[in-house]
C-alpha cells in the first residue's frame, strides 16, 4: 500500500507510551483516563494488514489479521483510516467518502469494510475545486448549472481515458453561510465520485472561544479536518491551516502542533522520494522568497517548519483562498499550485480578480509522473490564455498583451504575426484588461471592497506589423501548445 514500511510492535508500543506520557503531563494528577478502541479493516472479507488507523493524534497499523487497537483521549471525535492504494471506501450522498467513523460513548469496536478498486489506480486523475463560496441560493444554482456539469464531463472524459478519478476541494465551500452546506452537498450528488474536502476560513464556526470550536459544522458534515489517503504510488494529505483566533471572525494561516505531530507520523510511514500531494486552504507563502517574508494572515505563519517536513519527498502543495492563480516553485522537489476560485469574482463575473476564468485544477498521475492544467468552466482544455491588441493595457499601450493564467517558469510565450513567431513575449506584473474593467465597476461586483488586482502572469510584446494577423503562442512545461487570437475584449 503506497510502499509503506511495516511498523514493528516496538514502534507501536512507543507511540502508545508517548501518548500516555503526554496525557500524564497534561494533568497535574495524571487523572485523564484514556479510552481504548479497536476493530478490523477488511475488503470483501479479506483482512488488510498494514493499514494506517488514526484518531487524528496518533497512528497505528493493522496487524496480519487486519486488526488494530488504539488508546485515545475521551474527547476524540473520530477514528479513521488512510485508505490504502487499490481500495475504495463507501460513498455517502454521492460525494462524501466514508473513510471515518464518529465515536460514540458506548461503542469501542469500529470496523472498516473496503472494496477493491474497479480499475488499476497507478494511473489516476483528480480535479481541484476551491472557493466555491456560495452565499445565496442563486450562487448554489450557478454552481449546480455551470460548474458541476463541467466537472462531471471532465471526470467522465478522464475515466474513459483509463484514469481512476476522484475530486478534491480546498475549502471556502460556503461564504459564512452554513445553512447552504446542505444545498451544496445536494448539488454535488450527481458527480457520484469521492470528493475529499478540507475546511476554509469561511467554512468555520465563528464566535466560539477557541480554535477547537471552529470546525464542528465541518466535522458533522464531512468528517475530520486533517487526514490522508493513498492512490497508486501517490500519498494524499489534507490539512486544516485556518487557525481561528477566538476573536470575532479573525483567523491566521497556521498549523498547530498537534496536527504537525500527526503529520510527522503520517510521513514517517512513507519511503523517501515518495510522491506526496498536500491540500490546504490558505497558501503556504506569497512568494518563493521566504528569507524576506513578513507576517500576513493570508499566508502560513509557520511555513518554514512546514516545508521542512517535506524535504525528503516529491511534494505538490495545492491551495486556494486568494481567488487568483499562482505557481510557486520553491525548489526542484517542492511546488505549490495556488488555484483560482470556482466562483470567479464571487459569482458576479466569469473571471477572478486576476483575470483567470472561474474553473478548477486538473491533475493526471501515472506512476510517479504528474501533469496538470487549469480547466476554465465552459471552455475546452485548450483555453489557457487571452490575448489583447494594442491599446488595451495601460502598462504597455502600444503592445500586444496576454494573460497566461497557469504560467510557470517552464512555459514559453511568443507573438505570432501571420502565423510566424516574431517576438518572445516578456513577463510582467499588471492588470488583466477584462478583470480590471469588471472589478472597477461597482454595478458589476457584489462587494464594495473588491478592486482590480495585478497579477504576475501577464506578457507583452510590440508587433512589427500591427496590420498582420496577430496571435499569441504559449507552450507549457509538458510541451502542450495553446494559441489565442489577439482580439479586443468583450465587456
């Protein structure tokens, strides 16, 4: 199961002994009484050995009979598994994977019954939603009519290409409107696909006295706020990095120590060099220049410590929160995909504030090889850029400009004139003409605090012959070529 190393009984004993010592240290009298739970993990009656089982604090592995025993704190809410490669868990309401069970005061046995995957999962694919952020029934209707069918078509196409498929969501499912969770879940039923979700800051329960009170609604609907699973040769981790301060509706990007301890155990079960995906809401950083980073509640405060935990792995962090697209290449083994919003500009425009069309990420995994693209809702996969004629951008009024929203350092962007390349376009940080116009119009946008923002994935070049047929030619890191005609925007 994902090349996991066997955990000896001595190590398991050490984990439990550590838990007992921590518990005793937490109380002057050592009076907290741990509760022991256990059970078995099987697939069609066959016991599964080596499956990771956790209460969210400590991890044990099932023995040769597929059984586990776990000492846990009395206020623990869940016991759950890190689903092994090659197996599926039951699905609730068409999209909620039941890899977890809620603990009850009276029960002590919690068994998990898995199903062998119908297809070989070393080749698999997944989509990434983030910031659906519905705040009204109208928003839910737009999501159901524009995003869900598009997502379903993408998943179906990938399945037909031989990929095992699932979906993920990086949070802010609702916009401080928990009453809409049920409508959102109902809209997703038609996907009939496992949808692994994490909590966003706008999904939290505010006005509680502490961080620990902030995720009860999410727990009730979707289960734990940090967990992992396996598919093929890849390991998938889902983290809550929205730390509620207990003051009003304020939060910071921060991962607490108890989550980091759990993560440390989870990663210890992987071989070095393993392919790891980490999903969280708030991006880990604003840029790759961590040496000059300053505190900002919209980035991860303990980013350096967090990144260090993945030094031995080939890691892709996938986040949202910002409502714009960005790719951060920290080093050759750590890449972050900050994904634009499903809602666009809060369901008022088809594009986000940086000009990225509303849509979602698509990732294809074959063994340990990964490729990806950004799928604009309502458009083909080939829609990867917009190109504007001279006169559209105030930064370069006499030049062609283009927005290549999923750009990273290995893309190449060129200007074509009558089908021939005449210039390599230069990257700059500036406004997308369409989003600038929409976000400047308070009759279009919903909130008065919305304003145009610049983005670093703009490109410019001066045409040699403005009367020629002008196009922009972009080649991504995987060699895929995308061409956009230079044309005035439709506002």
